[in-house]
């Protein structure tokens, strides 16, 4: 995560994080909200509420990773989108999702929203299951 934010910053040495909160995590996804501060192009320190999403996906039977950084002043959080869709869902009897537990359904909606958003706003990243720097 830190590596990604430093890539985005005009002055990578000025990057700092505050109020870091893990909003959701499991073996396929991690969503973190934080206050990101760094110097802008004029040298002034600016801060924004941000959301960082890292998820694992299967493509052609191979695991790959996607990550996404979202400025929360501009976009709704993944958690809020998933919560709204989950609460408004009309569950169809005998569907695969209907057979899931409540927690599994919530995780499914969170992952689905994050994955769809990462297609537009995210990127694929190198995935090495054992390399903690890429988590």
C-alpha cells in the first residue's frame, strides 16, 4: 500500500498516513480507509480521505492481484456501495447466493463491488503470495 501511494505522490518522501482503519478483510480482499497526506505540485501539504483496496482474483486458473486507490471526497466507499446493494437485494429462493450465510453474502457483495470498481479505477499488480510488501 505504501509503495502505491508513493507512486501517486508528487513528492514520495512527504507521504504520511493517519487514521488508518481496516474496514474489511478476508483471504480474498482487504479494504483500508485512511487519511493520506503529501506535498502537492506547489510544495504545500495536502490531505485527503482515501480508500485502498487489495484483492485476489483468479484468471485462467492463476491467482492475480488487483489494487485500487479511491479518493473518498469524489467517490462512494466500497463498503457503502456494498451495504446499499445488500440491503436492497430481493433474494431469490434457491439461488447460489440464497444458500450462503449472512456473513458470506455480505463478503460476496463487498468483493463483487470492489472487483467491479477495480476494473475501472484499479490495476493489476504483481502477485506473490509470500511477499508481504505486496499485500
